[in-house]
C-alpha cells in the first residue's frame, strides 16, 4: 500500500503543469526582486543622510566664518578712544578752564593752622607772695591799666608781722643815723642799719612798693596786715580769678596782665615738613576776616607732645587792638622759587588707566588728549611737572569731566 502511494506522488510531480512550476519560479523571482529593491531603497536613504550631514558641515563652516568675522570686527572695529571732544556748552556747564603753561618763578604759600597768644615776654601774672585774704578789688576783666595802678588789696598775718618789724626798726634807725657812727659806735650803727634794711626787704618781697612802705611810717596800728598789689606793666586785664573774701595761697594767680600791642602767633606745621623758615621771614595771618603780616621769631626744636606738630612762633604787631589772645588764625608762609619752574595746579592732575599721572592737553578748540607727566616737588597748591613744554594749553580745572568723556568714548557695548 505504501509503495503504491509513493509511486503516485512521484508520478504527479513529473506530470505537473508548467504553469504551476512557472508560478513558483515567478514567486521566487519576485521575492528576490523585492529584496534587491529594498537594498536600493537602503542605498537611497544613505544618500539623503549624506546630503543632510553635508548641509550641517556647510552651516558650521558658515557660522565659523561669521564668528571669525565678528572677532575681527571686535578687534578692529571698536578701537578705544584716547581723546575727548567737548563743545562750548559742555565746557561751561562742567566748569572747564584751560591755561597756558609758563616756565616762571612762582610765588606760593604754605598753610598752617595757628592761635593767637599773649606775648609771654611782656605779660605778667599778679599773685600774692604769702597766704592772704582778698579784701577789695580795684580793676575789672578787660580793663586797661597802667604801671603802678592798684589791682587788689589783701590781708595777711605774715605781712602784718613784717610791717610791725619795719615800724619798730625805722625809729631806731632814724635815731642812730642822726647821732652818727662816731657817737654810737660801729656795732650799734651797723645793727640798726641791718635791721631796717632787712625789714624793708621783707616788705618788698611780699609785694609792697616804696610808697606802701613809706606810708607805714605815719599809719596807725589798725592798718597792719593790709597790703595792695599793683600793676608792674601796662596792659589789659585778661583774667581776674578771685572773689572778695576769698583766701588765696602764695603764688596763686589773681590777675593776668598783657600788653596786646604785640602778640604771639603759634603756627603748627606737620612734623615731617621740611620747609626752612628763617628768623624775620614774613607770613600772612588771617583772623576772622582780617589780614595782617607777622614775622617769624622762633621755632621749636622739638615736636609738640600733644599735637605732634612742628611749632613756629611769630610776632604780630597789634597797635589798633584788632586781635586778641585765644583767637584762631590761618597762617600762610610766603615763598618764591629761586628759578623758573613748569608747574600745574593740583586740580589739573588725574590718574590714567595705567595709574600714571596725566594732564589733558588742548590739541585744538574743544579737543583734549591725555599726556603722561612726571611729578616733582609740591609748590603750595601747584605741582612741578616734566613731560610737557611751555606754551602748551592744559585743562587746569575740570579734568575729571574730560577723563569721564574719554572713558565713555572707549566703552564697547558689544564687549560682554
């Protein structure tokens, strides 16, 4: 049975119609063609991707060229401005002033704060020589007095004893001196003379004068102990630090007298100041809107322990009594350079971008250019410079505005 079935199957294969065989071959060929077409499609897709990649490369190249162009523009298209153009209205509003440089001898001044003081060589402190009690005052604060004028009357037990000793010695001396040395002998004569001289000297030491001592000869006992202090110099009463009935000690100042026709001015210079001030050099003194000329009289050789300044003393004539001790003063020492110098005001100097000192030169009307200069010595409110020549016109005032205009001209808004 199995053999029969196999024989039938083989026979069928050999007698199958050609159409069926052709159909199978066509199907096989179509499958192969589809596979080939798929390969072609794949190759076409790869070409599109290549075109896409090429486009990106061209875009990147274009951007690099544009970026390079921007860099070149940034480097060469925005150069920093080194000059300033300022019109007449800006110049007026900014207060810009222009001056022509000159080489010349310069008068200049150096400032120092100061104070008016009494002349210590002519002023006088009045004080008791022994402990006393104030009985009466004879002058008031600010009053002008003359030499010998009564100032204050006091009482002292010590003075009373000295007055009593004098009143005792004086009659004895009158009697002995009247008899003469030949009659009384040398010893009695010398003793009486020594007693009266000692009593008189003691009273003088306590502040009494010859008139006060002379009055003791005729005065009664009730006036013993009283004595009056008098002015030793002409002057004004600057202080009267006492009250009637007050007990005062020996040496305690009661009245200060000063002759204000000549005052001292004490000026304070920085400790490191190296200016040379000769005796007799003049200085301008400004006090409360008044101006006078004083002369240097002394200079301290040490630095003031409190203010740490160098003290210079000047003498100020005050015949019209316009100035008074205790007033503050502005002192200006006057100098002149020994040879011509080229100097600019301190307001003309500005720091450049690199930190060097700069002066702005007017190259043309309204056109200003910075020029670096080297600084020399300070001459009052001026500064000696090098790097410019006489005849050039420079900004003497308003240099800050010119510098700001140059800075604005060099600002690049694209340089982020």
